[in-house]
C-alpha cells in the first residue's frame, strides 16, 4: 500500500512510523526545509504513552523522560503561591514531560532513511488519492512547478490550517481563543521545591513542568488580541508575571530570549462532520486542533496514529501477500471499512476532549475579579475523587482490537 503523509509534526511522523512498520510504503511530505519540533515542552499522559508503546516507541520515550513529575505537588496556585487546590498525585495518573526535540528525534529515527521529503509543500489533495505538491528541493523543477503523485491513501497531518482538509472540503477553519501562550525551557536546572502545576490569576496563567534532567518547561498564558505585538517577548512575559511567586521570575530569567516563543491559541471553529473523505484521512490538529488546556493535542494525535495503524495493518498485509490474486475491489472495501471505523473511533472522543479543553480555558482565563473568585472557590471545593474520575475519562485509552 502506498501512503502519503502530509506534515512531519508529531501526528504525521507517528502515523508514518506505525504504517511503515506495518509494511506500507510511506512517504512524508513536509513543507519546511528541515524537520523540527515546534514549541518547547510537552505533557504526555497515560493515553499518549499507550499509543507510543503500540507504535513500538515506548522504550525510546521512557529513556528521555521519567516519573519524577508524578510525585510533585500539583494543582492550582494563587499568584502569591498559596494553593487553591492541591491535586493528590494519584488522581493525575501517569504523566511524562518531554522536550519536544527529543520526541521528534525519536519519531524521525523510527523511519527508514529517505521517508521524509522536506521543502515539499502539498498544494492540494483529492479524495481519489491524488496529491499535488511543489518541491523546492528538487533542482530539476522550477520552484513554482507542481508535481502530481498518486497514492492508495493520503493522511492529512498538516496541522491547524490544513491544506489537505481544505482540499477535500472537510473543515471550515480556526477560531482564536482570546489568549496567547509563551513557552520556554530553562537553559539549566531550576529547583522547584517539589511543586509544579499551574498558577492562575485574572486573565493570566503560568504553568511549570519539570523535565528529566532538571531543566523546566514553563508556559505563560495571557488574554490579548490575536495580532498583539511586543517589542521584546522575554521582557513582556517577565513584566506580566514579575510579582508572581517563586520560582516564576527565575524560570523566565534562565531561558534564552530566542528560545521563548509566543503562540496565539486557536482551535477549529466547528467540529468536522467526518475525518475521512474517499482516500483522504485526517489526523492530529488537522482533524481536531484543540486548545492546550488539557495538554491533550499531541496525545490525541498519537492516539490517531496508533488507531490508524491498528486498523490498516491487515490491509497492508493483504496487499503485500500476493497482489495479483487479491480481488482489488475487496481490498478497497477493507480499506474503506478501516477508514470508516477510524472515523467512528476517533471523532467523538477527540471532539469531546477539544470541547472540554476550550471550556477549561475560558474558566482559567477569566478576568472579572468576582468570577475568578467564584472559580477559585469551586476549584478548592472539588473532591479529589472527582478530579481523578475526570482525568481518567480522558487519559484511559487503549488501541482498538481487531
Ligand atoms: C501552547 C501549546 C501547548 C501545548 N501543550 C501540549 C501538551 O502539553 N501536550 C499535548 O499533548 N499537546 C500539547 N499541545 C498540542 C500539540 O502541540 C499539537 O496538538 C500537536 O503538535 C499537533 O501535531 P500535528 O502533527 O497534528 O500538527 P503540527 O505539529 O502542526 O504539524 C503539522 C506539520 O505539517 C506541516 N505542513 C503544514 N502544511 C503543509 C503543507 N501544505 N504541505 C506539507 N507540509 C505541511 C507543518 O510544517 C508541520 O510540520 C500544545 C499546543 C500549544 C499551542
């Protein structure tokens, strides 16, 4: 089976790794000149860990992360450092914090050499498996010339503003949440005194997550216009959180200015009515871009990749066995059924998580002192059993059984 994966993000690389391992001929098309992780750190919960294990990458991931974060005191704090709600460590379940660069390296190393074609921008995808692209790295081609290739399946893993999704008219577009997020990883270890989690103010939030080597992944969220600009991003985030509890100022100070990035937070304006159109299937942010309030966008992309691999593996096998004797129509019917099942398994779950994530974001970014006070009172009253139940409903997941 010839499969094109559009986009070398977490979702595209994970799907490519799984499908290639299952025996498919996979080509990944990435428009950037180089495959690189966007952002800095990433939280991966039990569901993402199960997906990585299914894809055969559990050991490699375990080598660059550790359990330490699970023993930290977590929950929500006030800007002066007093806890609003401490979440018992056993209610969060499994959690790992990874440097995105490490995860990208693991995913990339899982692929055969030459699988990823960089500087290859897909301009459209047809539901018959036609892919049109511009390849800036091919010296024999004029940079504006378009190339057409045909595949048995196109996996659209090209993120929030997916060209593949637009080509097959599956989606409407994105919407800005009203807040943007700075992210960074400190250049050196910083002592967190055993406490991590989020600190919530009014229209402002700061998150702290320790990496295995003692460096710290942090994020700072602030309400602002989507097109807000700052002369100096590091000074802007430092000034906004200057009076917040330790070690927030130290975390920002110990991060190189050119490693601090700000991202306007957006999700899909309308949930898609399908993740599949003919021989095009969407995955990751292309299918269900969500706000990061539950730390689940990457985890959901990994679940998508594992699910697609599990469902397509038998078809890949069949096409390999003896192509000449297999009834082509039957083969197509198997693939169609696998894609239908993928849509059924993935759409409801990922869209429900996206919705919950957006609601949580609205709650955490409240600006009104009265409403923020009510929120804090509610947070401190929620029993830990309920927190554990809520967390488990998102994080409990296993790949499909055939
Ligand atoms: C602030 C923030 C914090 C987050 N924190 C977490 C977290 O803690 N845990 C978690 O699980 N998730 C988190 N997420 C979400 C997570 O980052 C995303 O869900 C995940 O990276 C999506 O991966 P993807 O592969 O679907 O898309 P992307 O990472 O967007 O990758 C898409 C790729 O496609 C390429 N591309 C785009 N268009 C084309 C084209 N036309 N042709 C060829 N290539 C193309 C792009 O260059 C890119 O490489 C966070 C997101 C944000 C913004």
